[in-house]
C-alpha cells in the first residue's frame, strides 16, 4: 500500500504539471472506486483552476479556486499517470488541462476520492481524529511521551494508530524502530524517553530519505511519471527475514505478526 513517502512523491509529481492550471475536462469511466464518486464531481472540477496541492497523512489534496479540495487516497494499487500513451482499463478518473492529461489508475479499486469544502478540511471525518504529521513540529519527544504514557499495547501498533501519529505505515515504522534500536513488541508505555527521542529522529530521517528516493516501489506503485522509487534498496529490516542484520550487528532479521501484519526486526540490536 502506498504510504506517506509515496503519496508525498505523487503530490510533488502532480504539482509540477497541475498546479496553477485550469481543468478543462473531467471524465469518470465508472461510477465508483472503493466508494461512489462524489455527486457533482465533474461539474465542480470542470473549469476550476488548481491553486495548490498538498498532503495530509496518506491522502493527497488538490485545492481549487472554487473553495473546494479534491481529496484522493491511492488504496493498495492506485497511482496517477501523467500523459499516458494509452487509455488503460483501470483509469477510473481522468482530469485534463490544456497541456496535460492525468489518469487515476487503480486495478484493485481500493482507492477513492472525495470533494470537500477547503475551509472544512480539518473537520473531514478521517482528518478530524488524526494525530500530528510526523514531519511537522507536532511530533516531538514530549508529545509521544504523553500520548504513550501507560499504554500496554506494543510500540509498533501504537505508531500505526493514525490517532497517535498521522500517516505512518508498516514499512516505515519497521525501519524507524530499527534505526532507533527499539523492540517493536515492547509495550509503548515502557519505552524510555531517550528511546523516544531517538525514535522521533529516526521517523523523520526514514521518511525524508524515502521521499528523496521517490518512495518504495512494491507491487503496483510507481511515481506519476512512471519511474520507480528506489528506497526499497535501502531497507534494513523490512522484508529481510532470515538475512543478516546490518554491520556491526551480527544478529539475524526476524519476522513476527502483530495486529495481523508482519513486523521485521533484529532481536539482537532492538531492545
């Protein structure tokens, strides 16, 4: 599933061609994706000018001059194709400007879009309950210490809870916990303050590096220009069960299941 770095990469890629442009045509090739397309979507976007693009957690935002914002989620296999050479079967939403064509491609249809009043974005159901952005000032050692106080659930599961931190997913939580030297199974309330300080830095470093690399191209994900992200080549633990840990550690990467999802970690250097 595309996570925060993949969505950020997607938004930045779209902004190069879409920001400031007038939308001349909108086509829906089916009535729904994961959910039905918003009523009046075509009329609301046709003729509108894009005033900026952004991201909240794992959601992309396309702001318009009509005081409305197109919110999109890429689901498990979604991506935007810019100026595709062909019309693909799974191009469900197509937006055209005078110079470019943007197709939201999603074979599995777990993605979706919504149209929200820009002034009311913070109150949109998914956003209203979210914790701070991991790359913003809201994520700090003090915040995590307070949010995780006395929590008995594993630190890995707490970090995946969007109410604690917005936008963190399985790949980057595994990688950040490794860099911070924290056992993902440890009760969140038992993680020391120094360890939380390392964790905040590790979260930021992992996400920033992944964004710089264009994300991690697993299964269906690719950037809007069709290029593949290459952060996967830097994975320290994710997907590396049975392989040696990174030097100087002499441990072996292990996989366990937490909350129905795989977790990779090194039992020797993550305590």
